[in-house]
């Protein structure tokens, strides 16, 4: 309204300007007829792309968190240190591996871990290998394996404290 009052004659319709108000809805309908199908094709693709990006990001974060958890727990369980090596096997080449090194079916990740001893050279006290389908599951298996060892060590120490002799200790003392 302000522009009409102060804008002058250029905002007042002239005798020829009646075509513009009729043409504007026609142009709007044409743009809508072309734009809606384009948006119908673009929006789902964009959504899929965003969802895939979010899924990759979640997987990356989950893998990083699994590694952090495994490192923290293993550092607590292995007071003198530990080391691990992850080996990835391509499932199509499993037939070429020696039988001893072949992973179980659908378990292409091998994780070799060692608990270091208190010896100054840092020799391994325990060495194990776990197989899993993913790196995160291999890390979980390593932690579970070490937690089992820890539980067995505690049971053995309690039994020794109560006076029980283990067969491996009896043969070592004779």
C-alpha cells in the first residue's frame, strides 16, 4: 500500500496491464507442474544420501567407541601391558590359506593379542587368537577372553589361599 501511495504512476495499472494479473496464475501453475515432479525425484534421493551418510557416521563412531572401550578394559585387566594385532582375511581367498590359519566361515577377522609379563623384557605371558566377523566383535571377544582368564586366575588364587593344590602346581613343586 505504501508503494502505491508514494511510488507514483508506475504502480498504477494502465489500460494494457490487465494481462499481467491473468498471466501470473498461469505461470505459477506451469512452474508447479514442472517443479513438483522434479522435487519428487530430488527429495527422496537427498533423503537417502543423508540417511546413508548418517549410517556411515554412526558405524564409524561405534567402531571407534568399541576400540576405546576395548583399550580401556584391557589396560585395566593387563597391569603390565598388552598388545594386539588385527588381521583381515578376504573370504574369497580363504581356500589359499594354510588350514591352520583359515578363519572359521564368515569370520574374516583374526585378532592376535598378548598380555605382557612383569619380566623386564616385556615377554608375553599369554598369547591368544580370536576370530570374529567384524573388528568390533573381535575386540569384544578379546576382552571377554581376558576377563575369563582374570576370573580363572582369581578362582585359582582363592583356592590356593584356602590350601587347595592345583594339579599344575603339584607337578611343578615335585
